């Protein structure tokens, strides 16, 4: 067993310092072995897996580890800002065995109702409408005015959320991923909105995913349905927003993509793939808890301890034997494992929404690069700010400038095309 020196204290993964430069933090953590102690919020410590093989072993080991956090949660203050992400709910994310299989079946069958061709057409239509709201100005924020709104539209229409509640949905999902004091209240409001939606659909079903979940053979009660929907929304909105934003930033700043906005050789698909390796939208998550005291990859773990996977750190590593800085450019990075990144996780809890999320992100990027083909960053890269928090990799803003484009006629046509939540165009009527 390789002897690793334990760090003097857990390394903080919250606050602006970590958000601005997570890679230097990951380098420091790797120096202490495949698992290292971190601090997620004041008083909340965990072990973070930074090694690819250790991460895969953890994600697949259902015998040694459980996903149920309740024993660990009993040791955490009720007002901890990490509980909106890590606290127990009756969902597939926090379950094992038959319970997990029951919830997962309901989620998988519901997501299967999202038809890829219809989804692509819908995302393209909404993307053009959103671009039309700022194209004539010659500038815009591709996070607030674009990446943050596209996944929201799909969720709102697919689940039948009333249009007036759309902002509460996105604020609740974005807020729960932070590490501040408002995380708990943001999640509570998200639950309240979805609870009202589920109660309405229990009384009067419609052709949407909420009604389908309620009628699924798994027999979910109202609270179970609420929790699966909030899980899908939290996993489907904020990470997809981050994926779009991070990939657009990658294309705007990596010299290999020069000309891509004009139809160059490097594609949106390649940008997304590289971002999933280098800056995955969910950087650190996959909470697991040892069922008993054990040793894992040379590290002793006590029963119930919180162990997280760093998808970002495990995806790539420095050159073997190198003491210098890790490569920052994706074409020079040394990738870990046998060629598969961990941005979608692995094992029984692998992300079930991979294909819809990829389709949304790819279509969103293709629309921007085709409509605003000379877009460039409006501020230096050093002037960009990343949202603080231990779990995500997310830009606050992505300001760009470009030659103004008159899309008023197209935007008017799209606004009058009948965009309603009552008839979600990307959802089929049955499995």
C-alpha cells in the first residue's frame, strides 16, 4: 500500500476560492491518495474520491456501500446547506435494492416518453425564440438569457408546470445546488410548487409526465411522485444549463475551435465531450456510505461516513511521476481509465437522462453557433465568475458580443406558434 501523507485539515470545496480554481484543489487532494478529506460547508466534512478506478469501484459496489444517508444525516444540523442535495428523500437517488428498482422503473419509463426527434425540434424552436429576444442588440448573457431557460422550458412543458411557476422551479433548482443559507428554502419552495402540481394532476390527469408518473404501475403515492419529479428536475435543469454554458465557453476560448462558430471542423459534440471530461457540470457528488467499518483502496472508512466521488478529478490526472501542474488544455490532458469519463456516473445509479440532456445541450449549442456566428466573449476569461458550491461547475454569467441580427419576423412567428404547457410536443401519449 502506498503511504500517503494526510492533509493537515480538510480542504474546503465551497466559497469563491474553490469556484475560481478547482483544479489546483484537485491536485492538492490527489497528493494524499485516492481518497482525501474535504469540507463541503462549515462543519460538514467528507472523503472525496479523486482516483478513476477507486471511483468506478465505489459506484459499482452495492455490497459495501449504501446510498441511504439517514445514519449520516442524524449527525448533521437540520439547517445545514448541504442537506437539500444530500438529505434523504424517498427517491431512486437515496435508495438501494428493490426500492431503488421500483423508483428507477418509474423514472426510466417516464423519460422514455420523451421522443428524440420531437425534442430536438422543440429545443430548436425555443432556442430561436430565445435568441430572438437579444439578437438585435449585439450582446447578451448566454447563461441568464439562454442556457438557463432552455432546459427549464423542456421541464415545464413535459411535466405540465403552470407557466407562472416556471421561475420558482428554476430558482429552486439553482438555489439547492449552492452552499449558502438559502439552499434549504430554495429546495422547500421547489417541493411546494411540485406538490401543488401533483395534487392538481391527481385530481385531473393530463397528457404530461406528472400524470404518467402518478399512473405508473409502480404505484407511487403523492409524496413519492413529488420527490421523483424534484429529482428529475434538479438532475435535468441545473446540470444541463451548466453543460451548455461550459461547452459554449470552451468553444469561445479554446483556439482549436477558432472558426467553429462559422462552421469549423470542431463540433458542438466534441466541445460537449471535452467539457464532460474537463469541466463536468456536476463536479462532485455520488454520495455513498459504508455499511460497516471497512478499508477501501488503502483508506480506512468508518460505517456511515460520507464518501463522495469527484467526477472532475477522476476524469483526468497528471502525467505519471510528474510533480508539475496538471495540463489545462483538453487536448493535452491525460485521461484516466479505459476511455469512458464519469460525468454520467456509473453502476446502478448511472444518470438515466443522459440522452435527453445531450440532445438538449447539443441542439442549444448548434442553434447559437448558427445564428450568432461571430460571437465572442465580451469580457476577459479572467473576468468570468463561477458559482460557489461543492457540487457543481457553473458560470454565473457568460457575456458575449456579436454582429446584431434581425430575427424579429422569425421570433414573432415562433411566439404565435402555440407554445403551451397543456400540449407538451416532446412527450408521447404512452410508453
